C-alpha cells in the first residue's frame, strides 16, 4: 500500500528518470517540497533539474512557460494552491492563451501542481477550492484526482501532455493509502472512475470530498438505497457521456463538491444533464459562499460533511 | 568609428533594418487609419534603433520576448513581413492565423516568442526560456524587450533577481521612451531608475542613447557576448522617444510641440544616415534607395494582405488545446 503523496512522488520520479527534459521548479522542492512529494529528487537529479526558487510565484509560473517554449517539460510547483493568485497573469493571460493566441506555434508542455482544499484548519488563505475558475478558463486541462492510483496515473499523463495541465493535488488526502502499480501507466484525461454501481441515485464528486461521499453512500446503503458513485477525476475535459448516461439510468443526480456551491463546477454538470437528459431530478451540495474560517467548530459548520451529503440525497430522493 | 568593409556591411544592415521597421509601421498606421487593420495598434516610430541595434547582434536560435509595441523587435529578429502584415489585417496567412493581431505577433521559426499585451508579461517568459536553454546545454540566449513602465511591475523585480540568482543567459533591454501609456514614466517612478534597480539585484546595466543605433549596437554586441559567455544576465537601458501617441488613435496632444519637434530632429534614421554619409559608407542616393525599397516592400505586403483570404471561421475553434 502506498500513500497518495508517495504515489505522486513515484510518478514524478518515474517521469524524470524517463525524460531528461522534465524538471521541477518551486519553493523548497530541493528539500523535498512542503509535503515530501519531491523527497530525494535533488540527490537523484541535481540542482539544475530540481530548482528551489525564491518566493516569486509570477516568475515560477512564467519561467516554467518560457522553459516549456524552448522544449523542456517543467513541473511548476505552487506549494499551496492559494499562492497561484500571485501568478494569475502568467497563468491566465500567458499560459492559457499562448497556444491559441499564436495560432498553434507554441507548445506549453507544462504541469502546474497546486495542493488545494481544506487541510488542518489552515483558514482562509490556505484552504480554498477554486477549481471551477479554471474549468471556466479556455486553454488548460484541469485534473483533480482522489486516489493514489489515479493521482499517479494522471500525473504521468499531465507530465507527458503538450497542453498546460493544472493538477489539483488533494492535500487533505495525501495520507490516504492505496495500491499503485510498479510501472505507472498514464490515465487518459476526461474519464470518470466508477467507484460503485447503484440504481437509487447517481452521486458525482471528485478530489478531497470523495471519502465523505463514500461514507454518505454507506449510510444510504444501510437504508437500502444504492448510490452509483462517479469520481469525475478531471474537470476539463470532463466525462459528460458517462455522467449523463448514469443520471439517465438512475433518474437522480447529486453533485457534491468541497468548493462553494454558488458558481461551482457542480452547476455546470447539473446544467449539462438538464439539457441532455430532461426529467432527471437534480441537486447539488457544496459549501456556502463563505471564506474558510479557522476555528474547528466554525470550519465544521460550513464544510461539506457526509451528513450534509446524506441530507441532500434524502431531499433529492423525496422529490 | 572607422568604416572597414566588414562593419560597413553591418552598418548598412542596421540602417536597412531601421528603415524596414519605419516603413512597416508607417504603412500599418495608414492601413489602420483607413480602417483596414482592426483593433489596437501600438507603433514604435522613433524607437527603431533599439530593435535593430540589439537584434542584429543575435543568432536565429536566440529567443526574444517583446511587449505591446513589438513590430520592430519581430522584424529585426527576422520575422516574415508577409505573415506580419497579414496578421495585422486579421488574415488566414498571418503568423498566428489571425488569432493574435498586432499585440500578439509571434514567429517562433525565428525565435520571436511573442509580443505581449501585458506590461512586463514577457519578462518571466524570457527568464524561463533562458533557463530552459541552459538546462538543454545550448549556448543560445534570451533577450527581453520591455518599456520603462514595466520596471514598476513585480515581474521586473522577480525576474531580475531570478536571472541573477541562476546566472541565466538573458539580456534585459529596457526600451525607455519616457512614457508609460499617457503618463511620463518619471512622474510615477521613484528613485534613480532602472540601472540602479538592476545593480541592486546584481545585474550589471548600462545606459545608451537609444536613438544612436551605433551606440546601441556597440553596447548590445558587448553585452550579448558576455551573456553568451556565461557571465549571467545583463541589462541594456536605451533611452529613446515615441514619436506617436500610445496607440494609433492617441495624438498624445499633452506633450509640448517643441519637445516632439526636437525629438524628431534627433530621430535615429536621419541621424545614422548623416553618420554613414560622413564616414563614406554610402551615398545619399543609396540611402534613399534603401528607404524607398523598404516602403515599396511594405506597401506590397499591405496590398497582398488586403487581397489575402480571411480565416475560415472553423479555425476559431482550433489550437485551444493540442490533444
């Protein structure tokens, strides 16, 4: 069994061994990174490929792009997702546009790793879940895995991709254990993982909320309600076909995400299913539109929990 | 300077490069005013010596990044005129297939990694290109053109610190035309300026008269050699003057007329021509012929662009992602 963070370490290690053009830049990566996701890389690959940088997010992001344009394949480590706000011009105006704006001349072959989400009461500037912003942004791939195997396989795909891939590391799940194959094969973008089958309703979720969804499903199962659970894994491209097919079959769709409900990616999924499978009963479950508070009882009051998912499912089933 | 045969050829190339930039932009300005070029157009008339003086010291494989006033940098680096003029006209055969326009001119085939619509936006990209080139073990360099307005943005500080820290092969070129859009740079810039800021970050910097192409060329030749030799980053501060307004629709009427007139008196092409004549490098007729040829080339390119097909609307959906 391997933890999720170790799976990610092994995936990056495999790809850096495989391709000398792959390198990593970000704060403290030569010391193994904030979460140990690059532990031992400096010793193996040296300081030119494992570059601990100044706290200069704009140049961490922009330099990654420039280095990609001359044929290298950087892994751009943002340390904590929230710090990407300091590099938004480089990400949104430059990276996301460059292939299109220059008529296909540019190959922005880079990965931006952003450990995101709630984690150890880190409060308002270290806990945000804003993946929907980036799903809204043309020109990037958005990946948000929840298991060690998926995280590893999707990171391999991200590193090998010629597109800019925004990789949302689920930092609250870094300690979760699972099986990871010795040779990590790439997992294609845009395909759901069916966690369990069921006929009562479909629950779509991703990233750090998946364990809560599975706990909620266990409660529903104890009452004889079978939930079909789909782990979306990628927000762009996303597996519309699988979600629509499952929702059509069960007749009920609940989308649960850690992010704020208003304008969250759940709204896009719900709208898409409403258009393509009229008659399916639809519901969402996300956080209220409130910044993340620090104190444990305050955080508990707003975060999405198994009980809130069960309650949302109950309301949906009653309709 | 003494006109040996070798540097006479180089001086004539500098002159020709400046004349082609001037002719391109005067032609584009007319096309914009005629309504044939849509969108914003930022021309660098009066600043040609900086682009020519720097880029003629570069190899094809060297990379440059530019800013919103980037036609000159692209042309001097060798970008194809037909592709540039078509791009400005929004045509299918433009370097970017009509998706970029004037503000996003790029020609990767000659190492021109793009103009940029965001002030200082090219700085991190150039720094990264230099880092990538170094990582790949190549001896190509990156050159980053930006204006005086860019030195008040964070990426300038971050980028110079970074380049000095990793001793990257990058030449920063601050093309100082004295105005940040509609505001005098001096009115919004504290302290002694870009050279002192660079020095504070460990980046050796020199100031040259950016309207004297000979001075720009000599400084660039030296700095490019140092950068290519592994000495780390350098900064060239070239002081020049923007003859026109910020965009093609801005008259910059707030500037005193005598200031503009004086700047036009010292404009780089006429000034260099006087020197070439005095040195006996070319005759007045030969220099006039270069100017006329440049204008004819650009007018032909404009006519060709006007006759060229618009992009197929279906191409609006391509190049978003590669897969």
